[in-house]
């Protein structure tokens, strides 16, 4: 391969790497950037939702337990929305701490 060809391959590889790293840094939507606490709480709720489903599929928890844990998660999500509504679309650190404690309690019940 020619010297020019080597430079082209190296340049293309550098471009792909740089583009990949820069887009991941800006992957958040404007809503996510302006509501980091709500995003963290909602991401965690989403993760727990999938954990509950996985435990049910694997037979670790019963259908009734699955429904109960999903109901608990929906209650936390509703509380997060209520808290945000009271604070102009945001949640405070105190709100986030309370929601995280509730999520911790639910998380410990998954897969018991």
C-alpha cells in the first residue's frame, strides 16, 4: 500500500473514533440536560422495570410479585411527577433522596 493510502486509512480511523466519542458526549436531549435529577430517577425506574421482568421470565418471582413490584415502581414514578409539578418541572435534592430511598427498598425486593 502506498504512503498516501496509509495516511487515508489512518485519517478515516481517526475521524470515526473522534465522531464516535463526540456524539456520545452530546447524546442527552435538552430535557435530560435541564432535568438531571429527574433523568437519574427515571433511568433507575426503567432499569428496575427491566430487572423485574427478567426475574419473572427466569422464574425467580411469581406473577403476583411481578405485578406488586411494578405497581410499587409506578407509584414512585407518579410521586416523582407530582414532586416535579410542585417545583416547576424539577425535583429537589431532598425529593431525589426520598425517591432513591423508595427505589432502594423496591430494588431489595427484586429477586428475593
